[in-house]
């Protein structure tokens, strides 16, 4: 007796998984929207802030039997790759929070919107597929929106903007590498390895930086509570979930949705910090353009053949 599953049922099942993946990545972005706010509220400098963020996540995962079970069958090469990616994650976060400290939460998080511009090039490079015209066009369309954002900010924020742009470039690399190497490896295991590797990277980086930015600083009771929220609710949960999402969506699609992060962060910043006083109308026009691009991508992607889109997103 044939056990072949009807093609219509396979397509329906695949479609359901993709819908779930879209919902999951939007949940991740909503949680990530709080990271800039917490980074602004926490009084620690960028380096110790990221150190405590990664340390707390690492400690939680080190107590998880699921993490240790997942490491049993990993090759040394794969562990080393996850370690390298973790170093890039730590570098991205350090630059991201430095950008916030040098400007404000709204500007720092808006720089994340440049990730798709870089990802349009880095994902094809690391996953060995051709550059898609749709992704390239939408990625480049982000640039004018970001230019509006930059032009509407005070001149004292410019260094923070450039640090944020560098943070976005680093982010595009580790997202593309995670897309290529996460495979069937348990997401909790990958997260644990990358967080621990990030700690090692920060320990090596710290002596190379000015003494005014030490690595290990004990947080106050207030900062400790905020760090717990940042580490568990806004890091462990969305980071692990985003690795699962990358099995269904392309790195570019996921990074484009991440452009919604500024929308959440800016709304919170206006309520909590009155940052609208520091930003001109062009800033909000640029953010609106970014939001339109995010909403346009799924619609334009559906205009392509569903089968072609499925094959495109699942290419190793």
C-alpha cells in the first residue's frame, strides 16, 4: 500500500509552518523592542551590560539537561563555528548598546533597520545562493529611509549612528551564518554555545579597551532586576525562538521583520523618555518608510511562485 502524502497536504503543512514562523519572528521582534529601553535604563556601560546579559543566559542554559544532551553529537568543527558566531553576537550587542549610550534609544535601535541592506549581500555569500533582485531592491530602498533618520538627529548623535551602522553590519553576518549552520541542531544548544563563546570573546576584548569601560562591574539592585528581564525575557526566549524561525524563513526575510523593532522601541522611548523632543519630523518619516518596506516584502514575495519561494528559503 502506498504511503505517499498527497502534494496538497504537504503544501498545506508547509504553509502552516511558515505562518507559524512569521508569527514567531514578530513575537521575537516585540520582545527585542524592549532591549533598547532596558539598555537605556540600565546604568552600566555597554561592555559590562553585554557581559552580564550573556553570563545570565549562559548560567540558565548550563542548568538545562536539554543543552547538554544537544552537545553530545556535535562535531568540533560545528562547535567552533557556533563559537565564532557567538563572538559576533557579543560584538553586535556591544556596538548596539554603545550606539544607544552615544545617542539615544530611538536612534540606536533604528540603525538595526540597516541589517537587511547588508543581509541582501551577506546571506548569498554565506549560504552560496544567488542574490535575489527583490531582496536587493528592498534592501537598497532602506537606505533613503535611514538617511532621513540620520538627517533629523542632532549632530552630537552622529558617532552613535556610525557605531549603530557597524552593529547592523555585524548582525547581518551572524544571522546569515546562523541560517547556514543551525540545521537540525537543537536551538537551546546553539544558544548556549554562542552565549558562552560571547563571554570568552568579551573577556579577550576587555583588556584592549580603555580602563574607563571595565568588563566586570557589580550591578546595583535596580540594574540587577533589569538585567534579569533583559537576559531571560528579551534574550533567551527570542534568541532561541529566532533560530527555530530560520529553518522556515530566509535570513533576509527574518532581518526585514526585525525592522519593526524601532517601531516598538520608539513608542516606548516617547512614553518613558520623551525622546520626541530630540528628533525632527524626518526621523519619523524615515521610520514610516521602513515600516512600509517591512509590510511590502511578504506581499511581493507571495507574487512569486509558492514552490520557488519555498525552495529559496530552504536552500542550505
